C-alpha cells in the first residue's frame, strides 16, 4: 500500500513538473532562453541618447532584479529611451524585476507610462506583453 502512495506522489510531481506558468495568472507559458545579460547591457549602452549606463543583475533572494542607473544626453527623448530600456530588459531573465534610475541634465527622469517605476511584473507584462518580448517599446499611439 505504501508503494502506491509513493508512485502516485511521483506521478503527480512529474505531471506538475511538465506544466510551467509565469507565476502571475496560472497560464501556461512557452519555454524560452532569455537574452544573455551582457547582450542586453551592451544594447542598452549603445542606445542613442544614453551617455552612461551602469547595469547589473541582482540574484540575491528575494530581489532577483535588473538594476540600471542611466545618464541620458541633454537632447535625448527621455521617454523613448527609458521605454526602450525597459523593453530590452524584459527580454532577459524570466520574472526579474527592473529597478531603473535615470538622470538627464542633473534631473531625475521617469517613464511616464508607469508614473515612475512599474509597480509589478504585471505592469511590465501589460505594457510589453509576455516575456521574452522583442525589445521594442509598444508606442502610445
């Protein structure tokens, strides 16, 4: 009798292990390989309007987030650049939060679409779609 319980438990674990969700709405998600961090970071540093970008990934529990400190050139379209940075980082590690601090001309700038920082991964998903995204901001037209 005891071996049946073990077999049933093992079957349940294997069955559940085959279903993956994004953790927010229980919907099944496709597996994907995130864009490597250094590829994302290089793309962000190369964006027009980015003078400096200090980027990292914090994998210390419970944070699991991208950290970005960006200085924009004075003539950059801050909203477009910040939107692009978020969209690019959304191509990265599944479920990572994004903490972005940006300055332009000595003033703090934030992405208006989020009213500052996105409050959750749900806000990121709403704006950029399911991960991994394509690195392109959605536009507001």
